[in-house]
């Protein structure tokens, strides 16, 4: 039987698709492509704001133009029809949760006016942005977190009370989460962790930071890498999230104007969102790399043990 011509992909189309995926796998290109959703110019102020060099910025910009993903209109670079299609179908859907500009301003004002935001009433328009990005309706956040420490502490408490399973995709190698996850695994719970470098902060660098701050960190991370109830993976992820017992969700929202930084966090009790994020997590794991924490500990054993020993002396 001959192949149906209507389902045959030409070599040219296949090559273009590969080139688009390759371009958007670059962090700079993805950031520029995201910013072009609302329009971005090529002024020096943009370079300064987003910490681009001229060579990096104009090189990636030209690549996206040549691929037909963005075009210059009225002095700004915006998505083409193809770019908008790629953005909606392949980038926006859970790859990066985006907020409208007016909601970004609203959150900035909330953070400026309140020392603690954990009990804030969340604007409905902001939640609608998240619903649109995730495809889940009727979201009702339980808590709002102003910084990563608040979100991490709350997730750790939920892990302590979990009954069956926990998965986390985190841009932060975090001792608090690791310690709680290890204790949950020892109780027989299933724990899956996917961690990521963050804006140039490698696994090794983040691990060293934990060792300097927590006397038990080295022993906890060592045991975490060998415990049979824990599975570790490593990949590049755009934001952090955790799902506990298939219903509790902790979610990091990054600043759309600075996608490398923490903007705020939310906690939900929503099975629909949990299911969606677990599916997304499984896709990330399928495309992940072998975890490097064990290798970092082994290859830097003497330095890490000395650092940990010095820290213990200081805390005694």
C-alpha cells in the first residue's frame, strides 16, 4: 500500500520544524519569543533591562525573524501568524504560565504594600490568566506566597502530612524540600524529584549553598540519592511546581518580564490542576537527563565534607 501523500511531511517542512525547536530550546531565544507576544523593540533599554549583550540579542532576534516566528511592525517585534500558533500550541501551554501586563502591575503593587501576602485575596483576573494558561477552570488558591522561602516551607509541611506520593519540579536545589521528601520516602511514600539549574546557578553551586546553610545537608542529600523510594532527574524547567497526593499543588509564578526570577507562589487544592501538572511532570521526566547530585557529591567529596565540617563547627 502506498503512503498517503496527505500525511507525508516534506523534508523542507521537517527541517524547518527541527530548526524552530532548536531555536526555542535556547534560553535567550525563548525569552525574546515570549516577550514578543506583547511586542518588544530593539532599543538599548531592552538590552539593559534583560541583561542581553548586543551580539546575543540581535543574533537571536534575527534567527527568530528568519524562521518566520516574529516580524517587525511599527517599531516593535511581534509574533507572526506562525509564531502565534507555535506560541499557543507549544510554548504557552504549561511551558510558561503567563500573566497579562495589568495583572503584573497589580501583583507588584500588592507586594509593595504588604509585608506578608500569605492571606491576600487574589484578584480574579490574575487567576483567570493562570486558568487560561493551564486549561483548568474554577481554580481557588488556598494561599499566596511572596517569596520562595514561604512557598518552600509550606510545601515541606504538606510533604510531612502526605499519604502516598509526591512529585516536584524545582528550579531550586532546596534542603528543606529534600529533607521532608526523604522522611516521606522512609514512611513508604513515592517521591520523584526533578531539579534544574537556575539562571547560571549550577547543581554544584546550589548544593554548596545548602551545605553552608544547613549542618545536615550533606548526609540528607547523600541518602536522598540512594534511597529506593526516591527517584531523581535533572532538566531545564521554566518554573517550579509540586503535586502532593494528586490534589495539593504548590506553584511558582515567574515574572513575565524577568523569567529567571521568582515573582510569587500559590497553593491550590484542585485535582484537575494536579492531574494536568502530573502529566506535564511525566513529560518533563521522559525528556530529562540523569541526575547529577550524586556525581557532584562524589567528585567534590573532600571539598564538600570540609565545608560541611566547618559549618557544623560554626553552628555548635
